[in-house]
C-alpha cells in the first residue's frame, strides 16, 4: 500500500513538472475582465466621437481618404486601450506568479510571447498598410482576426481555454469583414464582451 | 509484479532526478538556472543530481557563453528518453497491478 502511494505520487509529480515547465499559467482571469472593460469603454468613446455623422469614411475605398485628425485620434485611442490592457495583464501576472512562487519570465512565458508575436506583428504590419491605403473600415476586423490567430497559436503553451477564445475572435473577425458596417460592434463583442466572459470563466475555474 | 519493479530505474528514485527528467522530457533544452527554479533546490544539490544523470548518459550538457557569462544547457539523450519512458510505463503498471 505504501509503495503504491509512492508510485502515484511519482506520477503526479512527473505530470505536474511537465505542465509547469511547458505551460504559462500565471495569466490572471482578472486581466481578461479588465481588458474587456477597457475595450468596451474605448468602443463607446469611438462610437460617440467618430462614428456618428460620417460613416462613409470607414469603407470608402474609392476616394482614398486622407488620414484625418479624427482618424489620428481614433488610432491613439486604440493604442491607449492596447497599452492599458497589456499593462494590466503584465502587472496582474506578475502578482500571480509571485503568489505561486514562480518566475514570470520563464521559458513557458517566452514561448507564449514569441508565438503570439508572430501573428501579431504580421497583423500590425497589415494594419499599417491598411491605414496607409485609407482602408479604415478594415481595421477593426483585422485586429480581431490577427488577435484570434495569435491566441490559437499561443494556446499550446498556456491554458487550453485560450484556444476557444482565439477561435471565437477569428470568427468574429471574419463576420466583421463581411458585415463591415458593423465592424465596431463586432470589435466590442470580441475585445470587450468575450474578454469579460473569458476572464470570469477563468477566475471561477482556476482562482477560486 | 516483480517484473515491473525491475523496470523501475534506480537513477530515478530521487525526486530531484525525476523532476529533471520530467522537465527535460517536454523541453528541448533547459538552462541550469531554469531547472533550479522549477525544482527549488540549491546549486550544489542540483549539480550533483545532474552529474549523476550525465554519468548514466541520460542527459547531455552544452556549455557556452552568452555575453561572456557561462550558460549551461541540458537536454535529454535518446538513452535517457527510453529509460524515462520505461520508468513511467513501469510506474503505471505497478499502480494498475495493485488495484
């Protein structure tokens, strides 16, 4: 009986070490909720400030509109939301990793970052090209699509639920491309609502 | 049951060695400092266990310099992989046989 316990413990430890050394598990569900709130607030501001009167500039591909100051403000708003969301995620992960007695910047974390960076950098360049061509309407769908691809790509090295979140973002991105006049709504659904839902699920599942 | 017991490898009896092998089984290479962090052991303790595994030729050492600082990376050898898999299979069978 005693021997059996030792074998079971050995197996448990093997499994836990394999998981700990390959998966980044310091991501906090709360950062998902916070990112979602920032996105919803941002989408609301964008809607109020930029989208009410002149909707045609979003998907007017013939006139090639210039980058107006309005568009510049929208891009700055998007960058602020991005910085807030990433900053919160890093800060909360740091706190969680300290609590678990792990280092934040371990090989698993590096793998998550590298695997997310490949689709995200491609997407970023793609978005810069869209901006330079004046195709502003495609910005929201493109961010959803590339973000979704990045999540799916990195999901092997963190919580597997990230994969489902990524697939949802990809689907929303494609829908937003097709129903381009509702791009901002899909963006708010993906970056706002889905992040909050995901954050609550993860918080209840792993942090209770 | 005796049969399975023979497959249990003496080298993996220690928790630290079992941990080293588990981490290396799922990572191509790992640095000394990273292993130390995962296992939560002292430098000397980890070094002696790594030496023992290296002697059995279950793991390989790759020493290099990054920014003039020594950087030691460990990886599992083919023999190590086979031995570790046998060890896990033996553990599983032992647990099953006792149920």
